[in-house]
């Protein structure tokens, strides 16, 4: 009788784990590929014998509203069985670097501290956000990355700035970010 009860419990736990994996897979598949950053590389940081290692992953993303600006960020990715199943809550340590990669052109009017990119960092409660703003006095775009939780956020953040400069001889007109931010 106890063996049958134990087998039933194991079956229910396995079904719950598979259901959680299916939900995670569907949620990540529903995000559009255009919104996903490009994985540049991953580096293992903590060895785990029977499950995936903890890693640092570096991604690149173009600013969707400002042509000529790209950002790179590095995030820790939890390994282990929880990380493999998508159930681990990721830590808030994220670094950010943004640079001008071509002539800067604004596509539309923007709000200060508007989201440029966001991504879930746990199944339900935490997400990472990259926000952008304009330092009009210095004509510099400012990007900040942070993570927040449903209940309480994290003060861990990283900031990067991109001075708007001419790009080659043909780019004589430098746009002013103050003209494009409300």
C-alpha cells in the first residue's frame, strides 16, 4: 500500500514538473523573435555534476526606437534542475554597456525613462528592464538596467550613456535628443 502511494506521489510530482515546463515553453515561445536579444556567448561559472551549470550570458540588442544604438548586457543564468526547468528565480546582478554603432536617427517622440527592453527573470514575479532617457544639456542618451519584483524591487542597477556624435563625413547633422523626448 505504501509503495503504491509513493509511486502515485512520484507520478503527480513528475506531471507537475512537466506541466511547469510546458507553461514555461509556451510562454517563451509566445514572445516574438524580433524582441529577443542576440546571444553573444555564455560562460560557465559554477560546475554542477548532474544538471546544467550556472552561467553568465552576454546578449546584444539594438534600440528599437533609435537607429544607430546597440546595448550589450550580461546576466547570470541559474543552472541546476530548477534552472533547467525554468523555475529558478534569477539574481538581479546585470551589467550594461550601450554604444553608438552608426548614425543616430530617432524614429518617433519618446518618453523619459521609457522601457527599451524587458524580459522575465523568474516564472512569475521578477523581470529585468532596460529604460532609456535623454540628458538634453549634454545631448547624451542614458540607458539603465534594473530588475524588479512584484512585491519589492532591487536597488542593483547599471547605467550606460551614449553621446550623440557625427558618424563619418556624410553625417554632418547631429540630432538633439532633447527634440525627441517629452
